[in-house]
C-alpha cells in the first residue's frame, strides 16, 4: 500500500506516477491547497484522510480524485472541522 501526504510543509513522498498525479492534483486545487490532506492508494482504491473546513471541501476532494485515471474506489475519511 502506498501512503502519500499532500501538504504545504511536507515534501512529496509519492512513489509511483499515479500517486504523484493524485498528490499534484490535490495540491493545485484552489479549495484544497494548504489543507494537509493524506491519501493511501492501492489497486485502484484511494483512501482520503485529513481535515477540511467544510463539507464542500470534503466532496470536492472526492470528486477531484474520481476524475483520475485508474481510480476505481474512493473511501472518503476526511473530517470536517468547521473552524
């Protein structure tokens, strides 16, 4: 299983091109950048983890991942903090 952290602080830990594409897509999105999101990917399954400020951001992250080639299943475990 591959685990990657998309963050404004941590350097990329992506180990395969699919993870690098996923990380880059999340970091570039204006509603999600600087959000310290994490994901795990394996065999077409992506698990999203971390904290976001709204339900909209949670859904937006899932929809961004859904558009990527090779993603078959998304488990959205993002927590909405409402801060």
